[in-house]
């Protein structure tokens, strides 16, 4: 209950920030006094207990508000529009993402137009593929250009939230790279876990022949997914096995099991708790300290400690305590997909797995083991499905079967990888032989996932579920479960009401978008894309140079939310993109120069070198941004007297609704 109060307060504060910062402190004082006085006011035990529980939730809600207010948000306090920005620092991580290189740099110096500043924060920097020679833990300097922070298109990637969750000061492009030190002589202590991971990765590179199997070992053992191509990751995603590629509680459980077997073999179980706690914590730090591995490390240590001391251990309380501690340290973890998926999966296992496993029992251990995996997969998917639909708009149909391949893959990669590394320090040839054999086994198991991916209807795409739909679907699951366990018809009524709410919300949304007509111009760097929505259909106008991948990235989510399907598509030559179209009583045109005039046009989209001229920093503008001055608006209105003008949204894209049935 304290955890729910704390999480609710963080959610409210981030979405609806409280204006006066002193109010949570006042409510904290009032709640504390009320808790102390509750024993004196009420004498009946049931009333007293209910009131104390309610006040406890309020107490932690106030603490959640206060903690959110003091959360450190890392900013890049430099003028990103300056003529020249140079940065220097230590490269912590390097990953090849295909056509460019992504790196994480621990900055130490920022130079703005020749003036230097000391600045010790992290930045994510992208380079062209020519920067592939940059190695982790080298010191470099470069020219730097930061990304703009606001989302470019509706429902697009939220860069600010991403930076806040990962304590990243800035994200941008690097160029003119100079290597100051190939391998840094001094590495700050907080980057030592990353240094250890780099050393282990380098050692694995020297022992294993490069292949898909070697990439799977690095991904599951060290959290290094850079060597896996998009097709491999897509297969794991389509089969519902993507969770094994991210180091999580499953991998931590395998390590804890290995430690238990090892200490049992040497008959020194009394060291089980401290050894497991230390090893799992080190493993969590080396693999990147994601919320899922930190959660698993603390949870396993607390559970083993309770069992060792013969204390009563309640899984729900342990899970809530770990969530409370993690959110107290870093409240933005509440918005991390890793945090949400990790705790939701464990909650599902606590609630459903044992009940599902009891449905079918035999004397055959192999069959019981297989049924246990199936029961756990179904249990986890019950609560994970709403989140998967909300974030990814897709559902892996054969998730229940992929566990029979994915879980052995994780065990082979983690247990075998650790054993192979340890053996390599004794005999390098024997360690290399074992690791290459493991890579071949993983490659063979992956073939099974590939076959599963080719089964009919392996994945269902384009499913839109709103936030209210997530709440409604979870409410249906919880109410049905409570009805089965308790037998009270009120829970059944709750499930029915939640289902009715979901159906009403879905039809209400569809009815609204079906009547809405609008023009939306997406913000793209390498061309222009305009969607003309008429109810649940749309007509697309795009420059002929625009790639399908860029179109999908910019427009897929909004088109999905609109529940629309494409009516027609029109490609326009970027050299002379003059084109006019009508939507009801609105006539809009795409023209190539500001001197060009189109009779009776209501909206002009100006283009410059094939790109829509809809940025506030550019001079000629017909479609207004909110940031454009009133004087500039008046000047342009005076030039085009017969035109109607629309202000853009707060984001960079342009969207205007057109009245009419």
C-alpha cells in the first residue's frame, strides 16, 4: 500500500505538476499528526486499522510528491544554436547501429565559440560510419551539434523523457573527431563496471569466432546486443522471446542457481546469502544496472536472507519494498519500460503461476517441468499483454511455445558463458572450444525460433490500445482472478463493468476519429510527407526521395491511433513540387519558392530543397509556429492577403482540423 501511494504520487506529479511546492510538506505534517492521533480518536479496531492504512498511503503519497520535486534533471546549459560547440571526454560505450555509430561519452570540457567550460555529464553522440575506429575508453574531442528536444511528430519518440530516465545531459551528432588518448590512463570509479564489461567483451571476441551464436552469448551474458542484426531481433520479438535478449530476472535467477549448486557441492551453504548478493550485484553493475537486474538482485538477496533466517517471506511485500526503494532513489524509473515490464512480470508470476501449475500434475518430472514453463508463460502474458499492446501495438501469438526454446537459450548462454570464461583463464584453447560449441548450440536453438516465426499468424500487428484501455483490460483480469479465488459475485460485476468500459472507450474513440478531417504535415529532414485524413482513410502526398523507413518512423503511430487505412498515395518530384489539393472547403498547396503564388489557396506549405519549410528558425514561413512573433505573422499576412493562416502545434509538425461531416 505504501508503494502504491508513492507510485501514484510520482505519476500525478509528472503528469500534473503541483503549482505550490510547499503543499506536499504541509500535507506530510498533517498526515503524520493524524497517524499519531488515530489511536486516540477511534477505539474500534477495524475502523482504526482501516484509517491507519489509508493514512499510510497518504503519507507515502506526500513523500512521493516531495521526492519527485527534488529529482535531479540533467541539463545541457549551453547555447545549442551557437556557431561552434566542441566537446571532449571519455568514450564509455560504442555500438554500430548500421549506417552510423552510437556512443556514450563522459564529457569533461565543453567549448562554445572558443570559450571553455568544465562540464562533467554524459552525452549520447552519433557519428557517421567513418568513426568506426573509435574504441571504448579512449579520450576524444569533436565538434558537436545537439538534437532538438521536442518530439518531431505526433506520438513520436520523447527525447526529453529518454534523457531524464537515463541521466543523459544531451544527445546529438559528432564530427571532426580527434583521438587525444587511445586508452585512457585514468578511468573514474563509477565507470569501472563498464570497463570490466569492455574487458570481458574483448576477451570473448578473442575466444569466439564471430557468428550469430557469439552475438547471442554477448547479448544474454553481458547485455551487448550490438552484433545482432535487425532480422535476429525481429524474430525474437515476433515469437515473444525478446525478453531473453535483455539481461533481467531470468538471467539473475540462473546465476543464483549456479551459486547454490556450487556452494552445495562444496557444502558451504552458510555463505549462500552474502555470496549470492555480492555476485548478483556485480553482475547487475557490469551489465548496465537496468531496473530489471537491480530489482532481481535485491529481490533474490532479500528472499534468500529471509529463508536463511527462517522468517516469513511474502512475495508481494518484497516486490513492493524493492519498487519503493528503487523509486525513492530514482522516481523516473516509474516511466521506464524496463521497470514496468520487470515488476509486472514478477507480479504475474506471484499471482497466477502456482494456480496454473496446479491445474495439471503427473508423476513424470519432464512433463511437470514443461507444464511449469507453459503455466509461467501464460501467467506472465496475462498482465504483460496490455503493456505490449500499448507500447508496441503487436501481439506474439505463439508466446507460450517460445519459452521452451528461449529459456534453454538463456541458460546455455549465461551458465555456459560464465563457465567457458572461467575455463579460458586456465586453458585458453579449452575455453575457446567450449564457447564456440555453445555458440553453435545457440544458433541451432535460434533456428527453432525462426521456424516458429514462419508459422501462420505468428504475430498480430497494428493493434492500438489506449492508456484507458490498458487500465480497463488489467481491471478485467484482476476482477476475474479475484472472482475465481474468492467466489464473490461483486468481482464478477467489476469484471463486466471494466469490459463494458473498454468496449465503450474503443467505440467512442473510433466514432470521434471517423468524423475528423484533418491535414497533417510531418516534420522530416530528408523530404516532406503530408497526410490528408478523411474519417478513417487518408491520402498521402510525399516527396519521391523519401524512404519507407522514414515514413513509418514519422507517421505509423499517428495513423494507427487514427485507425485509418491508406486511400491513395502520391509521389511528387522534389525539384518542382508545386501541387494543390482540396479537403472539404480547404485548399492547400505545396510550392517550391516563396515568390510563387497559387490562386485561392488556404494553406501554403513552402519547401526548400525538397524539405518542408516549417521550422521556426527559417525566414520564409506560411504555416506558423507558435513561437513566431506577431510582427512576423502580420508581415506575411500582409503579403498574402487572400490566404488563411494556421498556427502549428507546440511541436514541430503542422496539424489542422477541417470542420465538416
